[in-house]
C-alpha cells in the first residue's frame, strides 16, 4: 500500500473545530511538506486540504509554496470577503508550531519589485500603473483613488479590473487592500490638472491617510440612551406594509465616519397578508435583536441604527467601529437560531452611511 493511500485511505471524522483541523494537519504535515517541495500542490496537497477546510467553514482559500529551501508556507486567504477575515485570522492564530511550516493569515504585503501581475498580454506593475487621489470636501475622510492604466479599454474592462485588484492585494497586503481603500476608479489617462503619482508610492499614501483617520476619531463614542427615534410607515403598490423604526439622532450625527462599518442583517419570516410578522414571529425577531444588542454595545463602538420590516423580511442596521466582533457575534446567532429563523448578513465599509441615505432624508 502506498504512503498516500495509507495516510488518506481510511475514512476520517468530519472536522468541526480549529483544534481538530490542526491535529489533522499535523499528522500529515511531513507528507504535505514533501508534496509542496516537489511542486505537487494540486494533487498532493490542495485536494486533501480543501475538503477539510470546507468541513470547518465555507470561505477559506489558500496558497502554498516554499518560503525557503526548508520551510513550506501555507497562506490562508479570505479572497477579499470581509466576513471571512476574522475566521482566517483565528484559524492561523490557533495553529501550533509545526516543524518545517510557516503559517500565514491573509496575503502579506510585498515589495513593489516583487509584484508584477500578468493576465493575457497585459502586465500590471510598477512600470504600467499610476494613481492620484480624489478629494471630496463633502467626504474628506474617504480614501478615494483613481488608478491610471494606459492600456485600459472598455473591451478588456474585466481583465484590467481583476489584474489591478490582484496587484493591490499583493502590493498593499490583503487586509489593507480590502479594509483601507474606500473607492477605486480605473482610467486610461488622468483628468486634466491631475498629477500622476507612481504606484510605488501608494502604500505610503494609504498608510498616511489611514493614520490620519484613526487619530481623528480615536475614542469617539456615542451614547444612545437619550437619542430620539422615529417611525416610518408606508405601503407598496401591492398593498404590502413597510414599517421602519430608526434612531433619528444617529442619522443626523456629524461623526458618522468614526463608525465606518455597516452591518446589515436580514431575517426572513413567513408574513401575514400585509407582509408583517405574526405575534409569535414578532417576539422572536425582537429576541434576536436583543441578543445582538447584548453583545454589540454602543459604549464599545456598535450602534443600532434601526430596523426595517416589510414583505416577510426584517432588516437590522448597525454602524460599527470595526468589523471583526460583529461578524463573530452574528455567526454565533446564525447557529443559535438556525432552526427558527432564516438569517443572512453582510458587512461593508461606508464611512458616511451613504447606503442608508434614504433613511437620513426622513430623519431631518
């Protein structure tokens, strides 16, 4: 019997915890190391690793190679998806020391000289990319940049976009790329009057702007105890009712950028004829929201902006100082309420809460 068959032939129990995953990995670490060193990652390593990571959680991606002659490196990546990042970080943080292995959470930042992305006949790197900053007096805290790629054409928009975002991931590092830059535009040439900056200077620019932002809002908190709340009620053309309860004080707050992450949670339910929940469901929805607020406190940087209920869906909105804890809290509640509620969520950066603009207009 071959070594691989003896290692992987027996049926193994599903992995449910980080500790179980690393126990499994450690058992096979030497064989995995040999396969990576041979360059046989697809069949000898990735095909074994992927199913085990999927047992643990959807959303783990990975890269592997030799960090030096003796050390194999496994990089776990969130593939740019914000709500996967905390779990990638936690999985790597829980890893034991494994001889011959370097374990890394998220793609690290590289020197500009080491970043040259080739897609089709296009090259994205130090010689072909430039940028400039877009300054908006109404949104001064946003890091909004335009990247200039002279070979850009509308017909190759998807290729250019993918190539540039891969470049940013590798040059800035995955975490900085997806959490620090607010907006990116791609053009073939600069606007009149804009001075092109070498892409090699982007890393320093982003770090400087982020440092300014953090210092400006350091310690900013909002106590919602005495806030005012408003109710919006309306009907859709089909007669279905819409009801929203919103913190009108928060929606007019002038320090929104201090809580730049918007958590949006959708709770689906079987509605009554007008789309509203029945009494039992209403109680359950409120219980879920109370559980959220128990862990996501305003004093710690998590603000409940309000909720909207219509057509068999309640959506709850929070503004957060950071994204890691909210993701973990919601994931725990997903498990706790999976038999009673259909829950989906997203978290995204929106420094000026522009995605909630329809509510802000009513809060004036």
